[in-house]
C-alpha cells in the first residue's frame, strides 16, 4: 500500500542501498528500525522495496525531526552495523516535498 499524500511541505528521506553477501540479521534490524521510526516525533510514513537495489523512503514533518531520528542511539547503532556488515554501498538523500498528488482506483 502506498502512502497517501501528506500536508505540504514535508520532508522525504530517500535511502538506496546495495547489500553485501552477509545479510544475517539484516531483515530483523530493518523491521526493528521501521517500528522504532514510527514512534519518533514528526514521522509521517514509510515506503520500501528491495530487489537488486533497496529503496526506502521515509516521510517527516521537519528537518529537525529527521536529525533527531538520525541521532537516536539505537538507529545510530544500526547504521554502524550496516556499514560494517550489511551494505556494499548506500546513498541517502533528504528532500523537501513542496507538492504532491496521486491517483487511486
């Protein structure tokens, strides 16, 4: 299910990644981080897909909310493990969403 439109402006954090050959524990940590993010101030929603490239987009009310999430101790530890074990490469982009629209049957 795709996220519905949020009241603009808001922020999107786009995280793209390539996994390494060692993915033991990755799925459990990804679920934990998604559940923890939902508890954070300013969190609006998340969408993700994984095939060859993983794409996760999280939506936030403010840039300050994103920074607070980045500085969360458990989230910081998961990023460290990601760099050490799970990711070959990743890219993170923070975007201000000024307009959105969609279609649904």
